[in-house]
C-alpha cells in the first residue's frame, strides 16, 4: 500500500512543542492561563483589532456571535449555501431560521446581488433579518466591498465566518475583520491548528469581553458561583493556546506553501480540457487553504467522482466541494435565493490534497492520477 496523502493534515514546526511543554511545566493545565491571554493578544494584533476571545471551536465563535448580535428565536439569518454545516447549524442553536444565498462565479462566495434581493424580499414580507453571515470559502474572502454597503443600507450586522480563511487578504485587510464580529477555526485540517479551537474577534472590545463571559459559563463576579445568565463551556485551554501560539508564528509560511501547491497544480493540470480552478478575485489574496478544481466530464472524459475514486485507489484523499446547505436533508424547505452556481460547483468540484507539508513527490502523485483519468485526446 502506498503512503497515504491526506487532504489537509496538521503541520507542526517545533515551536508548538516548546510552548506546550512550558505550559505543562507551569501546571497551567486547566482552561485559561497565560498562553490563552497571549494567544488572544497576538491574534488581535495580527488582525488590527483591539480584542479577541480564544474559544473551544469555530462553531462556538459563530454561536456566541449570533447571541451578541441579538439574534433570537424566529429571527432570520442570511448565510451562504455553499459552506460546511457548522455555519447553518449555529443559526439553529439560537432558534433562528437560516436563509440561504447562492455563490457568484467570480469568487464562489456569497453573491452580493442575491444578498440584496434576499434582504429586500425578506423585509417586504415582514420577516426580521437579524444578521448576515457570509462565508470566506476555501481561503478566499467574500466580496466585502459590495456586501458591507448592502448590509449597512439595511441596518443588518455582519458576522464573518472566516473559519476557512485565516491569513487571507482583501483590499489590504485580513479576513475576519470586515464584520461586526469575525469567527475562525483551528480544527485539525485548517491552515493552522490547535487540534480543536476557535477565535472570535471584533473592533468592539466590549463585545469580545461579553463573549468571554458567556463562554466561561456566564459566572457573575462573586466569591461563590453566581449566575444570572445562561452560559457555555466554550473557552480554550491553556495547553491548546500554547500550540496555537506556536502555529501562529508560521502562518505566513503556511500560506506561501499552500499557494505554491496551487501553482504547481495549475501548471501541471491547467492544460487539461474541462479542468478549471477556483478563481482568485482581484481585490484579494487567497490562502488557497484547499486547491479546488471543477471537472467538466464531457470535455475531460471522466466526472468528478470517477477522479476522486481513482485518487482514493492510490491512497490519496480528495473530497467533493461542500454540498450546499439548501440540498441537505436537514435544511430541506428553507428559503434559498438562486442555487444553480453552488449546485454546479458541488456536482463538478473536487478539493485536492493541499497540506503545507506536501512534498513535490506527493503533488506529482496526485497529478499523475488525474492526468491518467483524462481521455487520451486530452493528454
């Protein structure tokens, strides 16, 4: 059996071990501690915001952000259909109703025209839209030059789901800094990882402080345990924060490596008929967290699933593009604006191995399998 090539494995540098042992030796094992505070400060400084809250997951950041925006049962939250389920799941945690918007072709992210249509139609029908939650997909920011003014005109706050886009740049600013609140994930497959964890940032330090309060079981100041608000066990541990600090030091290197992976794939596969790559919008710089392609079976000679199975047969992990939320059984019947773009991307889209520790030999193995599946006339 050939060595397994994973889609996006963790990539450790050595700094993580040093900081983790420091935390261990200090006996700050339980949640919170000096590494949590330092990780929050370093992360906030990197993003040019005054405050950040280190949490147990990106989903926790989304959940708390919705609460901080005053989203309540029966409210509606507009979000991208092409995303991982955590985005939509968090909306249901607060009893709100997700309203899905299709992607545009130029970024694969939320279509601003359809967003405006959704806001106008929902308001006309007296359905309270309490927040808009765009997703920065596969390492690329959404089109905030258009999305932000639209939301401002309608008086609706933005919660930016930047879980997949840590390190991305849009108009000179880092992803996560375009909404009232920005949410990140440090899951094991992300560009940097704390094994599990997340971060919430905001220009408003009072919102971040409120998030910390809610994430620490909403314990009121008192010598005993006093609670006047329902809270959550959402804080990051000091040990995981130590790992995060070590990872954050190498973020720019990890971005450069993943962008180099993308360029290798584009160079080696770009001549194949029917193969197209996820575009990069001119206003931004994607991290290329995952290199994503679409395959036109009529031109290529095989469909996306046939290519994925061929890769799996060679012990290479690849995955389809996210299945849109409006196609998921759990969200059947929810309102959807558009749909054709995200449906096509799911049908034809494939995520290729993109880890920052991949060797050129690994990349060459992936390319060889894909080229072998193309019809002879295309090679």
